[in-house]
C-alpha cells in the first residue's frame, strides 16, 4: 500500500488526551534535508553570483573551508565557473550540466535551479 499524500493509508487510532496541550517548542533545525550541501551552495550562488563564500557558509550552515571544497567540486564538474572581478569572485552556472546521479542524469542543473528557486526576476 502506498504512503503518498492523497493515497489510501491505514487507519491510525488516536487516544483521547485529557491533558492541556503543551506549549509549542521553538522550531528546531532539522537534522537532515532533501538536498546536499553541494545543492545548497549551488542555490546560494544561483541567487547571488557575487556572494562571498563566507556568506554562503553562514547561509548553508557549514564552514567556509567546506564551501571552498564544494565550489572546487562544482567547478571541476563544469557546473560552475569562477571569474575574478577585482578582489572578488563572480560565479556563473552552466545550466546545461547534467545532474550527477543516475536517477537524475536526465535532468540538468538549470532544471534543478528553476524548480527550486525559479526565475526570481
């Protein structure tokens, strides 16, 4: 039986509670996400091509050194091009780069970015 939203699910009995509801806990940071850090870095640079890697690291929640390694991976794959602009870098994404995993190889980096962040113009 499928457990996809909108499809039949087995019935679950809920016990009636006699206690008052507990106060809402503050929103916790999830311990996993649907995208890897590589994806998060790619999304940041797609939104803001001039973003400092220090800022990317803060937004993604990883170290600046980890972001540097990820940027090197993305450059090596051909998905990202780094250009010097004075003392700063500007990043350009090649939207035609295919995704790396066989399950998604029929899709491109551009398709992923369009799906997740859309065209914000």
